[in-house]
């Protein structure tokens, strides 16, 4: 068996220390055709000049 980084006695230490927070109710995301429409609008319509991170064509 290979070597392990640190002892397994401390496994799960941080997760055990963090306080439990209950999950919040979230609004359901659209599915199917409506989801594709949302993706299209987010990627192409409202993006404008900030289409890509290194897009120098529109930034100059």
C-alpha cells in the first residue's frame, strides 16, 4: 500500500468542526426548452463586448 499524507486519525477534522447550516429553499431552474433559452440569452445576447476574457477585438 502507498504512503498517505498525514495520519488517517485526523480525517474529516475540518468538516466535523464546521457548524451545520440548514439548506435554503431555492427557486427551481427552468428545464428543457426554457433552460436552453436561458443559456442562449446568457451567452450571446446579454454578453455584449465581454464575450471572452481575452477579447482584445472589442476592448480597444
